[in-house]
């Protein structure tokens, strides 16, 4: 028996009906872009691909959620919704404003929980207290950008923090009733198959509930695009990438909820590799690979 359960099944088991995420934004920025840590950002990120599809300038968080719910309800027949603060770094900025917005969106009819995406080095003590309180009121997911646990790789991608900070964050979050999610990237330069094996085992060691897997994609207007065009970075072949997925799945030692299997970037942003633009076909290949690791 495998250790993978897909998010859709996990949420249906928990809530007894179809549940879908609906994103909202607060125009947060990122300390790796605004100069606090760096002004270049992570080399793979252009910051444009995360704007919610239902977003229109001037909309309040609640208006964004209500608009998104109507679209998702029609498209996916969902009955309950998770409000998702995805844009940039969710806990970075005016803390009072962020907390007030989260408190408001969970009151929207149909919202069954909230998910907040952030960096491990951007959660203040005040936010940890807020998370503890919020976890007692609603279903709470906190998503942390990990990307890699190879320190050299983190330096190359200009992540701006080390692995120790990430481990401390998951340790603190594990004290509360929070569904924790790690964002990881497969196919990064410098990461070997052994790094991916260690990453898989590391997930269990740090009591992480879920994972979002992103395949490395070269996006327009990123430092990684410049590295690709200069020949400094060559994306892995599809065969090599699928081998990394196999290594990751095979070495999971604890049950884990898979929130995502591939990078979700619009075709207009993708520079390379070519196979990343055909997301549905790549996703089918990965799902076939993951099939034998599904938890029954």
C-alpha cells in the first residue's frame, strides 16, 4: 500500500463533499523582491503567474472569494471552498490588514477553511499565535516554500534562507491543528536523485502533511530565463524528470496529501522545456507513475 492521497480525495473524506480552492490576493510583496532580503527574487519566479483568475483591480478579498466561488461552483460542481491566499508572501506586509482579511473571508458563505502560502522566514510570533487561534475556528492549511533541502541549491536559486529556518517553522506549526504543506521543485540545477530521496524522507521527519510538487519550468522575465538562454541552465529531459518523481514517491515513509503534481503556469509564460507546455500530457504521465503509490 502506498503513501499518497490526492487533495481532492482528502478534502472529500474530511468534509463529505467536493471541496475546491478559491484564490484571493492582498497585493502582498515578497522580501526576496522588495530589497529586504534581495531585489532579484528566486531565479524561477516572475511573480505574475499567481494572480487569481477571478481577480479584478479594486475588488475586496471577500468580493474576490465570492466571484471565484461562482466560477468554481459552475466549472467543478464544488459545494465547499478553501479560501487561498496565494499571491507572493501571505504573511509579509501589514499584519493587521492580512489577519483582518483572513477573518473576513472565512465568514463568506460556503467557505470551509483557509490556506495561506508564505515563506518560512516571514512568520512572526504574532502570526504563529494567529494561526493557533485560527486553527481552532476553521480548517487551516499553511503552505511553505521549501523548493530544495540542498543548501548549495538554495543559494543558487537565491532563496534567501537556509534549511534550518524551514525545519524550525514546520516544528512550530506542528504544535497546532494545522495541515502543513511543503512546496518543492523537481529538476533544479545541482539537485541529484539522492537529494530527492533525502527530500522525500525529510518530509516525514518534519511531520509535513502535504506536498505541492512543481517541475522546474523556465518562465519569461526571470533570472532563470537568462541562465537558460546563455546555456548556464539546461532543463532535465522528460525521462530524467519522471525518474525524479519516481524517486520521490518511492521513498515517502509517511502518508502524505499531494496537492499538486506539476507546475501551474500559463503557456504564455513558459520558455522551456517544451514538454512543460503540454501540461495535461505530462500530468497523465506522472499520474500513471504515481498510481502504484496511492494509499488505499
